[in-house]
C-alpha cells in the first residue's frame, strides 16, 4: 500500500496538534520533554509553542524540578481558553454548570423551574442560563456552546428529542434554546451525559455498562471508550428490559420493567418514605428496611446478571442511590450478581460512580470540549 505524503499545510497542522495534545494529556511539559517525545526540531517546536501561546491556548506555569543544571520552563494548557456550559432539565428544576477544557466545574447553580413544553418555559430557562453565563468572569467569546441533558432519546445530530415520555417532550428541538442564546446548542440523553462524565472521571475504561440509579433508571453502553447508541439510538435503555413478566407498571406502558424495580423512585415506593430517612433507618438495621433493601438489591443483581449475559464487562453504578451505598452494599450486590451468573468463573467488577449530582450537566457540556480539542 502506497504511503500517503502529507502536504506542508497538513504537516504543520499535525505538528501543532501533537504539541498541544501532549501538553494537554501530560498536564504540563517542558521544551526538552516535548522535543524528545515528539521527535521534533527545536525551531519547529518553538514556532508551534509561540503560536499556541499567542492564541492563549497554552501558558507558562513556573519551572520543573531541576535534575541538575538550569530549571526548564513548564508549559501547561490554559484550561480556561474555552469553556462549555451544561444543563440538566428535570421536572422541578434545572442544574447548570460551566466546565473548562479538562471538564472541571468552574461554577454551577440550580434553578427552580418546573418543566413545561411551552414557549414560556424555554424563555425562562434561556433567561436564567444567560444570567448564569453573564455572571462568569470570562469573555463570552470563550463559550463553545450549551449542552442540555434531558430525560429522553435524542436524534443522532443532537437536535431533537425523538422519545420523551417522562417529560412529555417528544419533538423538543435544541433550536428552541439555542436561537435565543446565540451559541451552539445540543441535546443529549441524560444517562449518556452522565456516562460521558463518568468516563472522564474514571479514566481508561474501554468497555463498560453504566447504570444510573436516579429517580428514573437510566443506562449507557461504553464500547472502545465511547458511548454505543445503536442503529435505532436506543442502546443502553436498560430500564425497559422486562425483569418480572406481568409485574409492576412502568411509565412506558409495559409491566415488569427494570424501571419499576431498580430506580430510586421504585425504592422510595417500596420503603414508603423519603430515601434519606430510609437509609438512616437501614444503617440502624431496622428489620423492615433491611428486608426492603435486600429485595431491591436482589432485583438489581438479577438485572445486572441479565445484562452481563449480553455484554460481559465492568458495570459502573452511578446515580442517586449510589451516593448512599457502602462497600458492604457493593460486596453484597456483587455476590448476588455472581449467584445469578452460573456460567461465570470470574467475579464481576462493580465500580462505584461519582457522587456528584451535577454529573449529567457536566457530561452535557463535554461534547463541545471534545469537539474543540479534536480541532486543534
């Protein structure tokens, strides 16, 4: 096969990208490190560094520890060179955050705003998000866009909700927000957004199933480090797998779905009380609460075992319920999963997710960060 030769312009762009990506991934590097790692001449390296510094994409950040001789200047990425705004729409309120190029939260807020698929709601949300943006101590030109995590399946281009039963928002378009803000706007399924944020936090996970144990159950499938959505964009909607035929009703119209047995709302109904009180009583070993929790974990284990028979990989447990789970709970859950997986000779690895309730809003902004980094 004939080797493709890069044009001078393509080579220049590749060199620039390599320099920036090395500094970004290593969280800082010196000129000697860059020259050695990238096998780049010092004049070419200096030119790229000068251009990146002029564009405020990188900055000097002190000196590296000396190993003898003159200390080398440390160069780091300017994490605030660009930012993204993420929002998560829920029934009663909206979570909003701004993240830098490493996905770190710069600022965040929660807006009390009951959802309504009406123009008055869109105007109110846009106004609140605009106020949040205006409060940031950064130029508006640095904002890459607004990502909105929503409880519903979203079209491949992120512009329309194609199934939104929970909020009754099927057909909702990103343009209903973006045209008023003046920045690019994307919609993303909330579970996928949370999974993206988890991948960034966990690091180096190639294959996994993400389960979000929030008020409504959600999920996502991670293959080769990316979200796998499938041909009909419904991969990962594990909440609607039938667990108990003819069982409890689900909002989708079927009976016996995982949603009706493994969501936070389902646990709340079983417990007959708010979850913070339930877990407080559970930790005091109250008999009734222990029985409810064991039943919940058994259903969750059965669900994970069924999923594992389809895709054998690690399972990340995230969402609201995860914030209350202990190491003992995870050990019990893992043993129950193993009991339902007679074919497996290897113990399943259950990975506790982040305890950050802003995970979906963080993940909603990440596509803009990824897009920007890929362009450099």
